[in-house]
């Protein structure tokens, strides 16, 4: 289809036609000229729910996510290696930037040439944030191999806007310095999902107190002291060295404190001992009970072990799975509800 022919249509028709474009086509159209960029902004095409995500990997990049089609994601990577001829150009700001394009399944991957990767990333991220009138939603981290790239880019993102929602840290070997830096920044985030592996001796005075979601895999560093200083909505822990006695200490803290938790899931390294787990805690097994969640949804739980907060305002139903296909030592799952 000739995209420029659409500008001969009436304004209402242009708006309806542009709504049918793939996100890739919208972004490419915006980079044809200043005029086409103004058209895309004027019609506010696919702006609702847009997420702009910065990628820190072996290359830096920006991904754009279309909430109406979860498979239609567009990736713009920054490369400092010249793009082979013949190649096309796109207009970003006042620059004509060399670009190569690759389509795979329903996703599009673009390489944009900038001599300085970090400055190129800043330019491209700022461009899409302005185009869709969105801040950067989060940072997807898969590598720290670019010298100073992780710290420089993360600091820039944090400083350019009032808040940052999320870190997604893929499986990677993180040095003591990198792991400490990322975990120290967690206090400003409302979502953290981390698969990073740290050195065996790594320990940190980690605290996380937010209305948010914390998911830690390969959590050999996560200790009882960390568990007792976490206060969020949802907590997911895998690969920690937490024991039945540690979880017992956590339950006693929950009973005496006004914490935010709605759900806690822990995949232990050892098989849980119920006598130790509930030592000193009034606990009752309920064959079947219907609870009401904080979203006003009914939740039916069978054979849950129920405990209550000391002030009587909240109760928790705890499910102990003895074994799971994904963890031979089972799972501790705690769901929290209001008593009234």
C-alpha cells in the first residue's frame, strides 16, 4: 500500500485507516518526514497503553509494545557498526539515520546506526517518548557487557523522568558491583523481576517497601534479614536458602505488623517442616472456604491453613505443596484477605 496516498483522503478517513496500521508501519511513517510525524501525533494513533522500554543487552535498544496485539512488538537496536549498503534512512530529529529492517514472526527488528551507542539510544528513546507522549516504562536488562552502558543508561532514564516502573533482569552472570547497583535502585520501582546469578559470597542489605511486585529467581543471596525488610503487594522467591524457621519468623512479623502483602510465594531449597513453620502460631486447617480478594473477586481455597493477624483485621490462607514438577521441595503460598 502507498502510505502517502492516504493523505489525499478526508481527515476522518485518514484517522480510521491509520488505526489499522501495524505499530511498525506507524513508527516508520513517523520517521519519513517532519510532516508525517505531525500527522501521526495529531491523530494520536495507538497511543493508549503504549509502553516504551529501554533494552540494555549486548546492544542497546528500545522496544515498543502494542497492547491491542501482544505479538506485535517493534524493536529498535542501536549499532555502532556501519550498516552494509544498500540501506535506507529514517529521519530522527534533524538527522538522517541509516537503518536495516528484519521481520521475524510478527515482530520487527530495526538496526539504527549511531557512532555513539549510548547517545544514539538517548535520541531514539526521546523520539518515541515524544511521539507517543509516554515516559519510559521500564528497563529490560540482559547483559552488562557494554562498558559503562548499564549504569550510564539507567542513570539517564531515572533522571529524565519522575518515575520508572520496572526492571526486568534476564538470566545473566552479574558481578558484585552490577548486582549491588541494580538492587540498590529497586526502591524507586513498582515491579522487579530478576533472574540474575550473583557470586556465591554476595550479600546485600536489601530493602523493598512499595506498593509493588517483587520476583527473585536464583536468590541464593536473599536471607531472612532481607525477607523481614520487604513490604510489597506480591512477593515471589525461588532459589533462596530460606528455611522453615525463617518463614516462621516472617509469619510472626506479618501477624504483628500492618504489611501490604496480598500474596507470598516461596519455593524452598529444603522440604518444609510444618511443626517448625507454624511453631507458636495459632493455625487451623480449613477443608474449604471462599474468600474475597482485594479486587472483590471470590477465591475458593481447599485445605488451606488459616492464620490471623493479631489485630484481627487480616487473615491468611496458606497452601503447602509438598512437591511440584518445577521444584521437588514444593511451594509455600500465602494469600492474604480482609476478615470482613
